[in-house]
C-alpha cells in the first residue's frame, strides 16, 4: 500500500508541536492523530473526543474522512470563553 506524508499539529498558549509522519493512503484523520503519538507531548489531550480539522477547516467525521498527501491535521482546544463574550469583555475594558 502506498504511503502519504501528513502532519499533526496541536498548540497550547505556551507550547506547540507539529509531528510529521507517513501513513497509508486511506488513513483517517483521527487515525493519523493516534499514530502521531502526540499525547506523549500533551498527556492531558483527549484525542478520541477532540475536534479535528485540516488546514483550519473543521472535519465533521474524523473517523471516516481519509487524508490526502501533504495535509495537516489540527487538533482544536475547547474555548474557555465564548468569542462573542470575549469581544464584549474587551469592548467594556476600553470604555
């Protein structure tokens, strides 16, 4: 089976990691995250329930969507504050 080159990325405010790996054609988005062993760097990361995307675009079904050569899987963190609320808070500080 042919291999393709992909990357898996995750970032916290103080630490980021991009892991390059080769996977079989047809490998799912979530399977690539599993194979990256990114939890070695981020032990608290729940990759089975994390929201995932490719190049900034969310993936609906990470267990079924196959990756293509050169794609970067991104693991998204939960937002601590709703973006609308964050803007309102910033606006209130300026007043």
